[in-house]
C-alpha cells in the first residue's frame, strides 16, 4: 500500500512540476508582453490560462482519489494536503500572469507604463520569471533548501521594487497620466502577489523535506 | 464511524461559521474605518487579523485529524476537502479586510478617497459587509440556495462598482492627486477580491447541498 502511495505521489509531484513549468512560461510571456507591448504574446497567455486551470483541477482530482484509495495518515496525509494547497497557489499564479498580460493587451499599441518605470518593471518581471523557474526546480528537487531560500530572497527584492513603484509614482518627478498610475499600481500588485504565492509554495515544499508543518497564512 | 464523522463535521461547520463571523466583523470595521477615517477602528482590524489566521489554522488541523481518523471517502471526503478550501478563502478575506484598514491608517487623519468616490466606496463596503454576513448564514444553513444566489448577485454589483471606480478615476472630472489614484485603485481591488472569495466559498457550500463538485478556479 505504502509503495502504491509513493508511486501515486510521484505522479502528483510530476504534475506539480509540469504545472509550475506552464506557470513559468506564462509569466515569462506575460512580462515580455507587458514590457515590450507585444499583443500577440499577451493573447497567447490569456488563451493558455484555461490549460493551467484544467491541469490544477485534474491534479486535485488525483489527490482526492489518492486520499480515498490510499487513506494516508500522518506525514503522508499532510503531503497530499500540501499538494492541494500548492495546486491552488499555482492556479492563482496563472491568473496573475494573465492579469499582467491583460494590461498589456488593453494598452496596446502603447506600453503599459511610462519610461521612468520601465526598468523597475523589467526587473520585477525578471525576478518573477526566475522565481517561477526555481519553483518548478524546487518541486522537482524538494529537499533543495537553497532553492527555497533563493525564492524567499528574490521575493524580498520584488517587495522592495513594489515599494519603489509607489515611491516613483508618488514622487515629484512623476509625469504619468492617471491611467498610468492606475496601471502601474495594478501591475505592481500582480507582480508582488505572484512572488508571494511562490514563497507560500516553497514553504510547503520545505515541509515535505524537513517535516515542519507550515500553516496556510503567509 | 459515520456518526462520529458527522458529529466532527458539525464541529468543522460551527468553526467555519464562527470564522466567517469574525471576517464579517473585520470587513464591517475596516470599511467603516476606511469611509470615516477612524484610525482606532482600523488598528482594531489590524490587531485582530492574527485571531482569524489562528482560527483557520486550528480548523485545518481539525480537518486533517478527521481525514486521518475517519478516513472518509466519496462525498464525505470532498466535504472535508471543501472545508480546507473554504478556510483558506476566509483567511484571505481577513487579509483583504486588513489591507483596507491599513489604507485608512496610512492616510489618517485624511480620508482615503476624495469626495467624488466616497459614495461608490460606501456602497462597495456595504455590499462586502452584506456578502460576508450572508456567507456566515450560508455556512450555517448550507442548503439555502437563495442565499448563495444573493451572494453571487451582490458580487456582480461589487464588480460593477469596481469598474465605476476606474471610470471615475479616468474620467475628465477626476481631481484627485496621484496618491488618491493609487489608493482608490488598491482599495477597489481589495473590495472586489473580498467579494470574489465569498462567491468561491458559496459555490463550495452549494456543492455540499447539491452534490455538484466545483473545481478550484472561479
């Protein structure tokens, strides 16, 4: 029974890695679409989000089937519950990438943010992509504490850039129109929440490696 | 066994109702603090959020214990998984109420939004409070389809008001400063996400009543 459980959990893990890969592709395209005003890429992200949603629903069904058939207890049970939590966060990360792509599409052919903010968003986007790639790696190599720490550190950088966006927008040199202010505020929030979810997932994965149960709130 | 399960699930349900009540209190105080620039009330919301977090963590532990001890299958299993999902959304609703309270605190003694937007936010806040109260009632009376529909309809109204905020901010008569634009954008987003989570929960509860399993994505 235990062996079957472990085999089924490897399947869960593979699917989580796969979904994290889709999310990483999605945020990579979304931030490129956002920074370069590439409407085709933006539409690709928007069109592909239902695939991420469907993959997480399938994964949840698999996890529930494992709970029903294998009746795991103790640590095994918590691993399955963690998988359900991770799936929910990945689904949300896909939504946030889509929101970033939608901003790019709405403003096309204009760029979403004025020149003064572009380097900040380019760096936020780069960090979000890197975080997502590392997250996929961490889901593959769950005992890699270093990767989890890197995700955590990069999230700190995203938070600092999020504050930098507000500093620039509220600074005296800001020349953006109101629509620029609205879009920069939303875009910055989406980038920041995306990284938050990655940290949440990394904490759960660390639990799988270390046995320290991490509650839901981050 | 089944009887024990049902008794334990009543305990889960009671706790969900209780947490939803805390969330409703929190959004009621947060929107009042936001609309009336009441910093004492804002600080109360911020100080009390850890209680909601702790209550959801305890609930999750109870649900996991039930999974381990009762080994539910089929519909019973899905009910426990739904409870975990509902708990996560309630925790997030508490966070969003706290974010609204934080905006009120940052801007004190000023009001967060200029006069032109106050009626819109007053109405959004009123709807969020009503949605949260109805959600607590629905968690108590899970077969009340009418309540779930009302939550859904009120969420549609919140979405419309969310768009109205952008229309006003981007309209020609908008006289707000950049900081007003930023705060209105964030506040509107928080109000809108709060109602989204309520709809997500209502869908899960309807499943408990009707047996139609609702996947995670909303």
